[in-house]
C-alpha cells in the first residue's frame, strides 16, 4: 500500500501518500504547539477533551489528500504496481480529471469514514470533510459532489470498492499512528467558522509539508514506525526555521510605551482606566476617536500587548489606508517590538510593493538561509540585517516564506494595507487561509473613517467573522461619524452573538462627546469620554480659494521667500503637476520643491516617500525652505509636520485630516520661519453662486460631499469664526456633513444642484452596496461552506477588488536603447522585449511599473494594447503593458506621453499635431 504516492514530481522515487499525510499532521501539531494560541485548538475542538482535541485536528489536516488514493494515481501511471486496483480507460480519465480535483474526492470519501470509524456525528463529519477537501482554496457544492457518486457511492474516478478499501486503510493507519484510532469523537461540534479556520490550518500545513527540501521523498519501502519519528522532527525543524512562534510581549504599562519623558494624554489615561476594569480580559472591540496626533497609535500598541499577554494570543496585524502609511508604521512597529518584546519577533510588511521597502528588506536579509527564497519583488534588494533601533537584545526579523501569495497575514506580527483584511471578506480562493492568518491575533485598523460604502460593507462582514471567532479589534479614527461608529460596533458584536447590543448611543449623534473611547464585548457595551484637550485653533484662509495656478504659485513664492515648510495638497495628479510647473515659472528653484503623487514608478515613488518622511517626520532634518506639492498620499496617518497647509477643497473630514499635519510637532517658533499660527489655506473652488469645483475634485469625491463640506465651513464664517478649533469642532463638522441632515442656509442657486447631487450619491451608494453584497462572503452563521468561494459567473473577473475607483491599467515605463532593446526608466540592464525576463530583469521591471487611471481616454488607449507577450509567464508582470519611450516621450494613440523623474508620467491629448488639455 506504500506505492500509493502523495508526492511524485518527475522522479522515480515518490513520497508515499501515508507519509505526506503524516507530515501534514505533524506540521499542524507543531503549529498548534508553538505558532497558534491555545484558544485556537479549544475553539476548533469544541466538544473534545484533551489530549484528543489536537490529535483530532491534526488527523483532519493529514487526511486532506486521501482523495489521491483513486484513479488520480493515473497521473503517474508508471508508478502503479500490478496489484493496484483497476484503472479507468485513459480517454475517460482525460475527460474527467480536470473536473474532479482530489480535494473533491477527499470531501466525498472522508465524511463516511469519520462517522463509521471515529463515531463523529453526521453533520459534523460533513463539515470536517468539506473543510479538508477545501485545502486548495475552493469549497465544493452538492452538484460537484454528485459528479463522483453512483448507486454504490463510489463513482468512476473514485475507483469503486477496491480503491475505497485502500482509502479506508490509509485513514486507519493515520489514525492509528496519531493515537486516535480507539477514540470516540461523538461530542465534536465545530461550527462553520471553525471549519473555515481548519481549512486554513490544513492548507498551510500542506504547503509546508510539501517542501521537498524539508520533507524528502522516501519511496515505497519506508518503515512507517520509524518514519513517524523522522517526520515529527522534520516538522519541528521546518516551523522553527520559519521563525513561526507566538509573539511574547514584555509586560509594560502604557506610559512605558511612550517616548522618554512624555506624559500620557487624556485618551491614553482613559484606556488605562478601562484596562483596570477588564477591557482586555476577554475578546472585544475598542474604537478610539481622538484628534490627529493624539497618541492613538500608542493606545493600539498597548492594546495588542495587553490582549496578547492576557489571552495568550499569537500576535497582531496593523491595517492602514495606504502603502505609504503602512511603510511608516513598519518603522514604528519595528522599534516597538525591539523594545517591548520578551523574545525574538517576526514582523512582516504586507502590500503589493513591500519588496521595495528598504526597512523590510533589511528584516528579510536576516532570514534563515535554509528557507528557500520566493521569486518575487521581495528580492529586489539585499541589505545587511540589523537589530531594531534601541533594541535591548531582541531580534526583529522577517522570513521570505511569508512573502509568497496568500501568506502575508500568517506571520505572527504584521502591518499592511487594509486591503489585506478586506480580502478575507471576499469570495475568493484561499480566503480560509486569510481567516486563519487573522485568527488568534489582535487586529488594528487605522483611519477607519476613510472607506467608501463598498469597502465599509466588506469591512463590516469581516468584523462580523472576527467577532464570531473571538478576534479582538482596535479601530482608530479622528473623524468618524457617530452613525458609522455604531455600525462598526454592531458588526463585531453581531458576530460575537449579541445582535442589537450596540443600539445604545451616549448622546445625540451631533452631541456625542469627543474624544471618545467605545468598548464592546459579547456581553457588554461601554462609552467613556476622556478629558477634552485644550483646543488648538487653525486659521481658515479662503483668500486664495479661486486662484489660478499662476496666482497661487506667485503667492507661494512670495510667502515662502524667507523660508518655511509648506504642503500643498491637490485632489488630482494633473492639478499637482500643473502647480509644480507654475511654481517653477514663478521662480521657485527645483531644490525648494518636491512633487509627490501616485503617477511615478514604484522605485521613484518610494524614494520620494522616504524623502518626505526624512525631512518632515518627528526627527526630520527640516530644510529652511521647501514646498511639497502632493496628492492625497500625505493627508492622513503619516506623522509629518508642516508650517503652512494649502489644500484643494475636499470633504470636511479630509480637510480636518490635512489640518492635522499642521504644527504637529513641538518646534521653536523661530523654526517656523514666521508661520507662528497654524493656517489652512483652502483653494480649488471655481465658482461661488452656484458653488462649483474642478471636475477632477468632483469625480474623486462627488458633488454632495463637496457642497455639504463647503457649507459646513461657511456656517463657521457666518458665525464670525475665522478658525477651526481642533479637536473641538471635529464632531460638529463631521456630523453636519455625514449625519444626513441638509446643509443649513443653502443659497437658492445651490438648492437644485444639491438635490441632484444627493440623488447621484444615493444611486452610487446603492450600486456600491449591491456590488459589495454580491462579492462578500456569507455571514458566519451560514451553513453552506461553498458560498465562501462561489461567485456568480459575471462577478468572477473583479471578485478580488477591495476598492472601487476608475478603471486602471498597469504599465512598465521603458526607455528605448536600440530597436527592440529597452531599459527600465528607474535603472537596470538593457534587455530585449521579445525575451522572457530573468529574475534580475523582472525585479527591475517591477521597480519601473505603475498603475494609471487617468485620463480615462488614455487608459482606454492602453487597454486596447495587449500585455507584453514575453511577460505572460511572469506572475508579477503578466497583465502589464510595456510603454516604450524615446527620449522620454511616446505617442499612444491620440496621446503624447512624457516621463521625467521630477514631474512623473504625463499624458496630453494631441489634436491636429497640437496638444490639448486632458
């Protein structure tokens, strides 16, 4: 029976199926021992007593490939011995093998065996079999199962009774060697979310056990008793080599997490008080609403440490709105772990451009050399490893194994974009692995107000699952509408089993206290207002609201002539580029300007990001004079500080966030170069009666939010106010715009326009909610697992979309060297476009890539071009178009395209040989 192979490859020495099943079971056991919290096994094994619970979980994980004991063995017909049961005709096998994956065969066979041999209840056996069968990322429905069934229950591909007896014997051997063959599991009662986590554990254990360098093939003559010892040791070595172990936080008070000599702020003191009342003694959800720069990140760090320590959890994941904010948080968490861990820690950055982050690459450079490196952008650079800054003997590292697809959330400690969490709420392959990666951790989501209805609908479903699975959650925001706060609380508590508990509200929405700490568990709900900090006034300046680029540039050149660090935030890349050129024309030197937006290749964008953080961060070496012209990439979460802020008009919560980058850090007044009072200069308004805004702003934010925000600020001016008080005005302004009431005192010229804007917004929101509902996983109480991965046919193409927006296309910017030979604009070797890139070239191409979503007609022109044929087998580039420039220019259809490292990519429509504005 050892001839039944589990892994074969192309060699003559296979790995017996029973050995691979044992390997996978041992990996699962090792993860339960060192990588996962004790509560994980308790949850999955409800109704089973120790020591059987972990062995039972490991058995199901090991049984995942039992479906390979079937006509599946015909994949390596040459390895079948004469005594093998009969095979089916080759022509029938060829027609069926693509329709009946071995996971489906496991799903069908395992359920009956569990009932007969381990006395598992039939409904539990069904759930466990579906969980094991779904280890390749797809759950099966009854229609798929019926493909395998006949009158006897053993369909053609399953092979009939002879193959069924072999499967029974192999499962019996696995149970015997794990020591559960004489146990009764009749009390085992997992639910659907438990089964999802079990699928995730099984898939990950299979991936690790499938590494031939760790689990070499042993052939059919293996001694199984001896192999049990070998396999157990190999599993331990494999997990240890990954560094996969529970994070152990050092015991610290919240003041102990603050910088030296810093005093706790009001919200931090409130959380400390609530901690003494049991906030972290059980899973829950905490929402912290406090002003920008109010110390919310330290609260989150304290929360993850306390919950992890008190509940024995395995780590945390910080989710942020953008790659830039994730990158900065990586630096902060590296220091946090280095100073506040009781043992070495594994920290990962998880987003699409993580491999271009120098700090993350330094962590990866400390990877155990025995672990095989993944071929992906994480290998772009190699740098010397180092201990975290200020480290007291604790190593903070990363492992390349976790950089592969689907694996980022598995690392014990992680930080990345919120998209990583949202994917767990979509009906996609391997979402069970994503749920498994979040289980047993504390999840922190920053800037939780910053998501549209599509993202919010998905996030609510994820929170519902996290609540059911007992995953603690911390949500942070400075500008969260009260209605949205309650929706978030309800979602988590609904999952935890307390529908309707969150209906209590501390005050009327527009009178709710601020700052505010909200705390919910499966059984309780509490609101606490910290002592409000003293208001800091920010002057509102509308004197440049209608300025052209040229007028604004001349004023900026004059007002900064004696120095100052100024940020100008524009709502579109085109407006940012146009203002940069106007500033140059106004005589501002290049050395005093930084243009920072999303239309740069990855490498250049990260270079600019690092420069902005280096100059304007808390310990930045601020220049005498610098004007940063940026898009939304700097508006929130980044801990940067400017003397003066000029901003396009935007929704009021984003204006408040932008104001939060003003005078953020304590500096001597003389360092402010005359900008002694924080001032927010609002521009980007094209008309006043009726109020109107540039088309780009309207396309990004919608007319209703812009009009309502304009009137919220106008209401202050009508009261004789020339400033915003932070944080005193945050709640009032936010509720005025997002609370559902009509803006007060609408001018007659704006009444009709606002009514039309409301209708447009409602239609858009209805479409977003419907789309998200179609793509979301079902709620955790659904009893049909196949709905986790099953999509309607018309949704398959965009099923992994976590954010809505204008259609975009991915391109690689290349400069022509000679005919057919090109070089990435960000540097690298010249190569032929007709040849598949080697690893070094591929990495250079990733650095030179970007996504383009405007101008819309230009994006259509790019879509009409086919992706580069030579990149079709390259996973990171297969959908990218090659955009080849000559002397920094190219003609793409009706658009002239230019690129330079200062302005970034520009596309201008040409009409009759002349440029036309796009």
